[in-house]
């Protein structure tokens, strides 16, 4: 009799437990989800990599957190993540920011804006593809594919270090003469790739890969190579893009000055290979207004010059 009562007790206990679980299944599932779910990436701003630019530009500003409340916040967040070399990041739209998802999509589809943003990054942190996934208009996942592979980054970095030593530029403070040495070194090292077709898209010739490792490049490679040297020398710099061309701007002797290594190449400009070295925007316009035609409003540093 006792065994029978014990059996009945356990059966009733099992049935009661089953009923409780069934009634509270939603709460149980949510509890388990909260305990086991981890964001794809932390929604706090990550630490930057070795190629993060520390200079505080006027055109783009970094953020200290991922809280966004308007389109400008989103633009700043995108720039921050790119500048820090982040490959994957998740952030969340606040309830009060009703157009957040739409603004994220709009900014991520603005190729002109993102292209200018790329100009302010280290070439090693510049993006090739920029993918956005939005879940329930709240969770935003950003996935970034870099323009340079890890192998390219390593090989180019080694090449720059060798060149810096060769040019005897190992010092704490670099000056205009040091910049000129780099400029002339690139002129000697690189030949313009006349066989490159813009339809080919991104190739080694359009990057510092072609310029520094193969010795053959187009303007994109010249500009990236010069930018990487300036980054190594801690000289503030960015690139400027027109419809047909790309070149550099650096901050030297308390002024922003244009440097176009491509147009100073002897093959393109045999009369004087320093025509486009350390010149103002007005001087640039006097020399050429076709391929160097750009909107100065996109580059606040040049407007304030």
C-alpha cells in the first residue's frame, strides 16, 4: 500500500511540474535566452588597432560610445568603427529614435560619403565592402571587409620600415625635408601603370600593393603609399578624390598642403617633379582645374585653411 501511495505521489508531482512548465514556457524560454544569448559583438566601442588615426579631424569625429540619436551620430559611429579597424560590430537603436533603421540604411548606401570617409582613414583600415543587417529595426550588425589583406598589410609595412631606414628618417620629429625625401623616393620607386583600366576595379595597381611591392601603380596606389608613409611618420594627412583622380593633403608647418605624387612623377610631368609638392588649394587650382576638381565643402580642413 505504501509503495502504491509513493508511486501516485510521484505521478502527481510529475503532472503538476509538467503543467507548471507548460503554463510558464514563455518565461522559461526567455530566461534561458537571456542567460545564454551573447551579442554578435559588444555594443561598446572597441579598442583601435595599430593603424587607428589619433588626429582629431574636423570633417569626421570619433565617438566614445555607440549611443545614436540622429544621422550625424550614425556617421560618427561608422567613422569610429572604420578608423579603429573594427571588422564586426553590433549596436542598438533606441526606442525614441524612430527613424534610426532608415538612417542607418541611408548612410550605409551613401557611397560618396563613405568614400570621403575612407580618405580620412589609414589605407590599411579603409573598407572594400560595408554590409548592414538590421533585426526588428533595433539591432544593427555592421560587417566590414578591409581593402587590404593581412598579408598585404604585413608586406607593405615591412617595405615602409626598410625605406624609412634607408632614407635615414628614424627620428621623433619629422620635418618638410623628410617629407620631400619620401616624395622623391616614391617617384623613383613607382612607374605609372598605363595598362590599368578603371573597369578592372580594385587591383594591386590601384593600391599601395602595386606601388610599393610591384613598383607599378595608378593614382590610388601612389596616394595610399604616400599616406602610409605619413601615418608612419605621425604627420596628419588625408586623401582628396575627384571624379578622375586622387591625391594627398598633409598638415605641415601649421598648414594643410596638397601633395600629388602621381602628377609629380617624371613620366607624367617631365618638366618639374615638384610642381604638386606642398601647394595650397589656390595653387592647385592654378595648375589644374580638371582632374583636381573637387568639392572643398567635403573637406572642412581645407575650408578652414
